C-alpha cells in the first residue's frame, strides 16, 4: 500500500479544494517563472561583452516611464486575480457549514501524543483516528475540535486536510470528508519539543458499516479475564493508574493515553513502535529505548511483574 | 580601465602601521574606525557561517536516511535551534551591518560614521550576544548532549519557552543573547540613519545617493522599528521566566498566539532587513559589470521604500494555521502577494540595466546572475506560501525550509559572496583569484541546487520540518539523501572561498584604487582607504561621480 | 602620485544637513516608541482577561499629582534650555534643578504606589495578568524616567561646577527631547492604565 502522504494526491473534498487551488497557483507562478527567466537568460546571452569591444561604453539609458508602468501594472493585475481566487477558496474551506450527519471529534495535542475523544459516542482513544467515509450525497464529514494540553502542536493529514494548530488556551476547528476507505498518515507539524518527530497520527477511514463495528467494539468495556488478574493487580497497585485510564478499573489518570482498548491500536506511543507484546514490554521497562525523552517514566518493575502486566495489557482489546 | 584614476585620499598602504602582534590586536579591539568595525563584523559573520554550517551538516547527516541514530533527538533539536538563530542573528545581521558600516560613509563621502563610539559599542554588544549564546554549549550535560544549548526553535513559540516546559537555562541563554545583540543592532541602525541624513558630502542630495545607500538606509530604518518589538517581546519572556509573570502563560489566561504576533512583527520585516542589503549589492554590481547606469533609479528607490512599508503589514502570513478568521487570512495573503509587485519591479529594473549593456562575467557578476535566477524562484515559492489554502498544506513542511534557504542562500548569500569579491580589493588592496572564484561559484551553485531544489519535494510529500528522524514508508529517503550530498559541495565551495581569501591576502595581485572601473566614491580613494577616508571632501553632481570624472564629455548630471 | 587630484567642483551654494544629535535622538525615540507600543498593546489585549482578581478598579488610584509634576517638568526643562541659549546660566541651573526635583517627586510617587500595592494589597507581578502587564508597562516607563534622571543629574553636576555654558545649549536641547518623549509616553501610559484600564 502506498502510504506516502502526498499533498497532491487528495482523497477528501477538503484536500481536493486545496489541491485544485494549488494547481492554479503553480500554473500562474510557473508562467511568471518561464517568462522572467527567459528574459533574463536572453539578456545575459545577448548582451554579453564580446572580445574586441571592451573599450567602448554602451549607450547609457537611465530608465523609461512607459516600461516602468508596464511592469508595474501587469504584476498588479496578476495579484488581483490571485487575490480573488484565494479569497474564494479560503472562504469555502474555512467557513464550510457543518452538515447534520457530521461526526464530532475532539483532538487534544499532548507532548507527544494525540488524545482523541468522540463526545457524542462516548469513546476515548489515542493516536489512531477512526472515521467513516463521507458520501457527498449523504455527507458524514468529521469535524474536529482542536485543543492542546501543553504546548502548540499542529494537526496535518496531507491527503485529507491541511494544517490547523492545536494551541493551549484556544479552540480551533478543522474538518475532513474522506472519499475512500484506507489508512492515511499524518503527524504533528508544529515543533513541540524533544519528540515532535515521533508524534505521528494515523487516520483509518472505514466504510460506514466498518465504522459502526469499530464504534461498537470501542464502547464495550473490556472483559476481565481471570488469567490476567495478576497483571491487573500490578496495574492497579503501581503508578500506572495515576496517568492511565482503563475502564472498569480504578485507573482513571489522564496524563497518558487511555488504555481501555490498547490492543485495538496498531502502534504504540504515537507511532514510536508497532504494538506487539515485546514492544509493550520494552516500552514499560524503558520508554527511553523506543522514544527518548518521552514523558512516561521507566517503571522499575520486577521481571515477573512485567510479564504479568503485559499479559494483562494484551487483553485490553 | 581609465589610466588616470582619481584620488581623493590615501596613498596605497601608507596607512598600514607596523607593530607587534599585541599592538595590532589592541588597535583592532579599541578601534572606532567604521572600516575596521565593518571588517570585524564581516569576519565575525563568516566565522559563524562556518559554525552554523557545521550545525547544518550535523542535521543533514542525521536526516540522510530514515530512522538514523547519528545524534540524539535532544542534540538534533539544539542543532536546529542554534543553526537557525546563528544564521539569522550571528551571520546575516552582522555581515550586512558590517558592509553597511564599511560602505555607507565611503559612499556618501564622509570621514566616519556619525557616532563612532556608539558604533564600536554596537559591534561589541553583538559580539558578546553571540558568545553568550555559544557559551550555552558548555552548560548542562556536557558537550555530548550539547550542553544546555537552546532547543526551542529559532522562533521559540510560547509556551514551549515557559519555565514549565523549558527547564534549566537554555531558553535564558537564547533570549538574553538575542536581547543583547538586538541592542547592538539598534545602535548601529541609528548610526547608519544619522550618517546618511547628516554626513553626505556637498552636492549629494537624497536623490543622488548611490542606490546601495538608499537600501542601507531603508534597512536601518526598518531595523529601528522591528528589532525593538523583538526586544520588547524578549523582555516580556524574561519577566515570565525570572519574575513569574504571565505574558505567555496559558495557564493564567495568557495567550500563546500573541507571542507569535510579536515575534513575526519582527520576524517578517527581519527577512527583508536581510534581503534589502542583498538588493543593495546587486544594485551596485550589476550596473558596473553591465557598463550601464542603473535602470529606473527613482522606481528602485520607490520599490525599496515600498517593500519597507508593505513588509510591516504581512507578518501573520507565518500564522495561517493558527486559526485566524477567514478575513484576517485573506487580508494578510493579499498584502503578502502585494510585496511581490515592488520586488518584481526590482528584478525588472536589473533586467533593464543589463539590457543593451555589455555584461562582463567577472566573479561578482556571476554571483549576481545566480542571485537573479534563484531569487526569482525563491520569490515565487514565497507567493505559493502566501496563497493561504496552499500554505495550509505547505506550512511548517520542508517546502518552507526550501523556500527560505532559497531566499537566504540562493538570494542573500549569493549577493554577499558577490559583495565580497567586489569590495575585497577595496578593503585589502588585493584582488581575489578569479579562477578560484569560478570554482567557488560553480561548486556552490551545484551544491545549492542539489540540496535545496530537492528539498521542496519531501515538503510536498508531507514531511514536516524540525523532525530529527522519519519513518521509512513515507517516500522521503531518496530526496533527503540528495539534500545531504549537496552539502558536501557547498562546504567545499566555502572552504575554497576561505582559501581564496587567505591566499589573496598573502600573494594576491595588487588591486589599485579602481579595479572594476566603477563609479561610486569609494573607488576614488586608495585601497585600503586611509583611515580618514577623504583627504578633501568630495563634491558631487550626480549619482555616478566617477562616471562624470571619467567621461567629462558626457557626464550624468546632464540627464538626471 | 601620478593620479590627478579631485576636480574641485563648485560646492552648492548652501549645503546644510540636519544636525546629527537631533537625528540620532529622534531615531532613538522612534525605536523606543516601538518598544512601548508593544507593551501598550499587550496591556490592552489582556485587559479584562484575568482569571482571578484583583481588577485594576479595585487597587489603582489615579496618580494625579505626580503626573502633573512629570508633565510640568517638560516645561521647566524647556525653560532651562531657553535660558541657556540666552546665556543666562543661573536661571538655567534653577530650572534644571526644578526639573530634577519634579522627576524625583514622580518617581517617589510611583515608589509609594508600588509599596502600597505590594505590601498592603499583596498585589505583585505574579498575581495575575493585570499584575504582569501593569508592573511591566509602568515599570518600563519608570525605568526610562530613571535613565533620564541620571542624564539630568550629570548635567546638573557639571552646572554646579560651572562647566555649562551657552555653547552647551544644543546638547541640553537634545537631552530635553528625550525628556519630552518620556513625558509624552506617560500621557499614553496614564491614559491606558488609569483611564481606559480602570
Ligand atoms: C531573505 C529572506 C526572505 C525573503 C526575501 C522572503 C520573501 C518572501 N516570502 Fe518568505 N520566508 C523567509 C525568508 C524570506 N522570505 C523565512 C526565513 C521564512 C521562514 C521562517 C520560519 O518559519 O522559520 C519564510 C517564510 C515565508 C512564509 C510562511 C510560510 C509558513 O511558515 O507557512 C510565507 C507565506 O506567505 C512567505 C512568503 C514570502 C513572499 C511572498 C516573499 C516575497 O517577498 C517574494 C517576492 C518576490 C517575487 C514574487 C519574485 C519576483 C517578482 C516578479 C517576477 C513579479 C511578478 C510576480 C507576481 C505578480 C507574483 N515566506
Ligand atoms: C542565512 C541563513 C541560513 C543559511 C546560510 C543556512 C544554510 C544551511 N542550512 Fe539552514 N536554516 C536557516 C537559515 C540558514 N541556513 C534557518 C533560519 C532555519 C530554521 C531553523 C529553525 O527551524 O528554527 C534553518 C533550518 C535548516 C534545516 C531544517 C532543520 C529542521 O527543520 O529540522 C536544515 C535541514 O536540512 C538546514 C540546512 C542547511 C544547510 C545544509 C545549509 C548549508 O547551506 C550550509 C553550508 C555551509 C557549510 C557546510 C559550512 C562549511 C564551512 C566549513 C566546513 C568551514 C570549515 C571551517 C573552517 C575552515 C574555519 N537548515
Ligand atoms: Cu506535537 Cu509537534
Ligand atoms: Cu514572512
């Protein structure tokens, strides 16, 4: 699968509007380039000093009002055209009305992961955003409310939506209306500290049916499996619960990602590693190894405790 | 070249004093001579160009392939911040103010700057600012972790700079260094303004000043009104960090966005403060090597001041993604694109100057020609960024990094090199080697295009800037590798340039007063100029006093 | 030297350029204005955005008396410079001293205000946004008054030693420009902090 987050391969109405407009701007600037560069190149070649005529100075010309006016007016006209199209596109994208079927998501930027909440559906997850395809005839676009819990971040999924920053003490919005199911990559694009590079975002676009299924599983509380009881005990008696929440346990910390459905995610710690039991183990023992600078401390657990804990975590589907 | 050259002062090296090394050093440290201060600024800037380039090289090596571990994320972020801060504040500003210092009094026919001691103070403040910034490397975890060098990025967005998120002193080094350097720069700007307004030689009305003087004047006036807001913002940051204030404290209701406004109110005009002296060099060099007067002098002056004024109203184009209203976005896009108009006028006037001329491909001119083409591209990618909906995709991606290296290297650094080749003979009395100059030019151009043309592509493929590494599945690796390869060419070019300087100082050909057959006043004094510049103050009647002198049959003042 | 010497063109009949002291000072004032503008903008922007008290109305008294003193000092400095231009050094010294006294009264008044706010009201730069912007803006201005005061005092010292004569009128005039600027800024700060802000 081609995962390249190419801005020129849009798969949503939002990204396509930006794309169409960008092509126009590229066309205009490209044309300016060709004209001006050709003139420059012509002048350089045509008016170079030739052997033999070094001693005579060329005729001195100090300027010309007509020419001056011409090369002022033409750019002015170009700028006016550009300004008109720009105004229209800004308005169309930024002030797009929200249709009734829209899915609401609140994304909260944190150092260095994404907290994702679906207030209407009662779902809390992290780093992997699941949304439905939006059919133009019966649109179900996703509307995001963007907040930050610490410093400035920026939400960017090139093939679905342009950037919007997540800034503390400020509420921003963006939206996307994907046209095809699939996985689309994005990542934080405002420098937010040490691990800004590993604040990756994955957007899974589902058909409506698949999305409904995903919602259903996320709403179920995880079943308490007896073989994981030891691990659960570790989880509930160490500091984990200060920072992490798991539904049905006493853990309700919000400093770290909600772990209720941890195993439904493909990656760990905002894309720092694949979500495998070995990586989980490494992560809990020494987050530094997978994501140096991460705000989760190494937990100093005995090997056995660690095994139990991982055995428990893998039941959180 | 005209056989009988004009001498308004000095007799070659008569001014050079022999002394012990210590005496010479002492002379340079306590000097208030604008030429020496100018050279100090320039040398200082070149040293930091090498340092900043080294930091860039470290970043490029780390980014050469996906998931490399050459340096830790902390070190990378420090390199990124130090590189940006160094290049803007310790390379661009000092080199350009250095040239301003050196050239303005000579070009307006004055014996020194208006306030020589303030001038020295300005240089030393700037210098200490730089040393303070680099002192940060020695703190904290020792050198490997790059000490406690700042790691907040060159625009240091709040609240990442607050004590809650930036512990220790790294941000303090950053803000104090910039504050200090800023005061020095403001002093120098006041000096240039006053020199231009008060010390012009008889006959040199504002309309007869060389274009370069107009541009240095504009650049200084801009510095005055934009460097100070930066200082104000830095003072606020200090108040937050040291006194527990809340200017940018989002927990106490402060705004993170207002820092962005304050910074870019400085930051955007700052980039024109950098490029306008670049325009100044081009406006002196292109006419001389096209053997024609500058085309459309009044239009050039108007465009320069026009850029100066317009550039004060565009700052928020760095903030199209912070969620401003659609009206604000539209407004700033419009004004930003409007800056393209006066800039275009300049490009066209340089074109008009070459048109019908006899272009001599000496090294300074080669760099200026490179500048013309590259700056054209750079400006046009700027227009793409100004186009808000396009910028929502491009902002904070490597496309932006490519844009600004295109303006800063492809534009500014090229004209700086041009200026160095052009005025080196004046400042030292020796010519730089043309052969080495040509190698320097081609290697640099090749390296530049390898690195920075390629850099646009990962931006389009979704690569954000300021990341210390990236995943392999995104299709960015090849391009990043090419970028890194290009750096080797640039480094080689710069080393050749440094060698050229050393070689020419030792064994260079003598330059004489006027090696390029040029027309402004500095070419009427000896090389290097005597320390009083002009034995008798010149009197001018046109923009090209030496043209009038060399062509008494057809002087400029008949037409102006 | 084989080179020809400069062609001695007739110097233009009148070649007068602005005085560099004044141009330099005006440039400095422009720069300072930009700094104050930023602080004023921050003050106005954060007005009413406090998350917790106190609000300006609850703690600030309008400092009418000291403001009048400061503004009056603009007049006295002007009178001093004029006296010096006429060559009357004694009146100059007196007016200059009056300026210093008025400035000192202003600073004293500010000090009292701050003492009251800090030790009686317990209102400091850390208290809230208003505290931060208030102390910064008023403090920045007070700092400028202090710098001006040092300048004034230096001249006064020379005057005591009898070293100031009419030939220095121009320099005192330039210093006077700075002083007028400091007073003008107080008009803005006063309006923003004590009129609009309350
Ligand atoms: C020397 C420095 C310099 C110069 C001269 C410029 C010139 C321009 N810049 Fe650039 N810019 C930077 C340095 C510079 N920039 C830096 C350092 C940053 C990044 C800062 C950071 O984030 O770290 C930046 C970032 C930046 C952004 C923000 C991107 C983002 O972060 O999202 C934008 C957006 O509008 C922009 C636009 C422009 C424009 C429109 C010009 C214009 O002035 C260009 C005008 C020139 C032309 C247009 C070409 C010639 C004209 C013609 C041939 C006439 C015909 C043309 C038309 C009618 C359009 N620049
Ligand atoms: C004038 C300004 C300027 C200049 C000249 C440069 C020059 C270079 N820059 Fe810079 N750059 C910036 C200004 C500049 N940059 C700014 C403002 C930023 C933003 C920072 C931020 O995001 O905060 C930035 C960011 C930036 C990044 C992005 C970092 C990131 O976002 O993560 C990159 C990445 O490739 C980069 C690369 C380069 C390279 C390869 C060069 C090369 O051209 C360098 C070539 C020079 C050398 C290689 C030196 C060679 C000399 C020697 C080796 C001499 C040896 C010494 C002696 C003999 C004494 N720069
Ligand atoms: Cu979050 Cu960068
Ligand atoms: Cu800008």
